[in-house]
């Protein structure tokens, strides 16, 4: 379960990443933010302390808390890069904390410390764990089409492999920064620009030659029991008595979109029963609804269909693969790209339900 101070810190991190808070900007006073979040000043102070420990903010007594210069994503390859990796690790762990048990979290923290110690001696162009020949490491948002793509690659070339790690959209980008992934899967909605992926990728990975390849557009909406017995049709319905929500984890593209919509509607998370109950994939959310753990969740139509649930569409999102130029030129990526652009793959993805593949395989470079 995510604590409130972590949610506050996550919200401010996202505002920094999207440019709403720029370097040098003063954050809201502790008491003001406490009133906004309906919590104690101590909870906000703990969130600010968390951000300060990660090197995102700083300040002195009497001068307020301010965003530090280049707090999230820099390009210097020495100690600043190592500091970046450490903060990224912390951010990823917090984003995934609700989906893992304490033992897993402790193990992940140990790995993070080990990476921090080793990466102090490395540059961003020299990842500690490079891919094996013929293998690609994927990290990012969960999608059923990615599982299909991984199987197609092995079928076409048994010596090749797409290793999948579903860690959420932000988790995928952070894995690219760390050198722990070759390909990231993202559907990051930028509320300020009302656009997917490209604006945030340019901000988070500046001055890098990257390709964004469209996997598909996909329908995102409510997954509910057959027939929608509670008549859940809009986000404000989630606050009604009897509605039990199942959420995605912080850092996932689905959760980012949801939180921005709730903010616009002035719906507080504590008004939604089950808001803190989180799952790491669309199919896990669908399973929770199908089993009766929850009465509604947010996910892609393909997952709803897989579990025999009624789907109420809310938006269409763009799912893309982010690839560095050095990976683009590899033989295994070119094999994967050929599969993505094939008619048979488009047909197979369409058959999953809830996908639009008319733009599948199109690329744009940063």
C-alpha cells in the first residue's frame, strides 16, 4: 500500500518532470499543501524530505523549498549520472511498491544499492548488463500485444529473444536511462500538451537520438462485471457507495492518466473505495474484477475481453516503443521491426480486441 506522503512526493515528481515546477521554483508552503491534501503538516514535511533525499528539492529555513537545477534528467556522464541512477532507482521502487511484498522490495533495494556502487565507475554509454547477442531487453507498460510480439520473434528466429519486464511506462524509461533495457514500452500522457509520449520522452531523455515506434492505439476504459450492474459510466461514479475500485500502480501510464483526470474533476483519492489497492498489469486488474475483489478497474479492452468483462471506453491512448539508435541498427531489432510491420502481426493484434493498428510500425525520431 502506498502511503500518503509517497503519493504527495509522486505528484510533485511528476510536476517537475512535466515542467510545471521548473528549477528554482518555490514549492507550496507545507501548511498550504497539507490543506490541499487534507493531511497533517508532518505528512507533507515527510514528502519534502523524501524529495530532498533524492536530490530533487532543497532549501533553508525561512527561504522555502525550491526545485534544484536539473533535478531529474541530466546528460553528464560522471558523478551526476550516478546520482541520477540512484534517484531513478528510488523512484522506480516507490512506483512499484504497492505491487510487491516487503521481501521483494528489500531485495530490489539491495540491487539498487549494488547498482549505485558499480555505476559510480561507469558512464551511461556502458551499461553494466548489456544484452546477449540476439536478445533484446524490454521494460515498460504492460500490453498483451507485447507478449504476442515476443512469441512471434522466437517463432521466426529461435536464437532471438525479447525479454519482457512489465514495470510501467515510467519504469521503462528509467530502465533505458540505467542501461537495464534496450526497448521501453510507453503510453505517457502529457496533460499540459494533451499529447502522448513524445513531449515527455524529449524532456526525460534530452539530446538523445531515439525512435518512437507505434505499436498500436488502444482503447482504455472501465472493466466491470457483465452488464455493468452498478452503471459505472464516468469517473465521478467511482465515489458512489458500493463501488469498489482496483487501481494500477503509481508510475504506470494508466495511473498517470487516471490521476490527472481525477485532479481535473476535483475528485480526491480518499473518496474512492479501493483506490490504494493496486495491481501491476491490466490482466491482474481484470482478474480482480472477475473474481469479485473489486467491482471496477481501469484497463485496456483486450484485458476485459480476456476475462469476460463489460468494457466502458473512456479514451484512446498511443502505445509506442522507445528505441535508441544503436539498438535500431542491430539485426535483432530489425527482425522485430519487420514483425511489427507485417500484415499478419497487425491482424493478430486487432484480433485481441480494442486495438487500432492503422499506424502500427510508424516511426518518429527525437
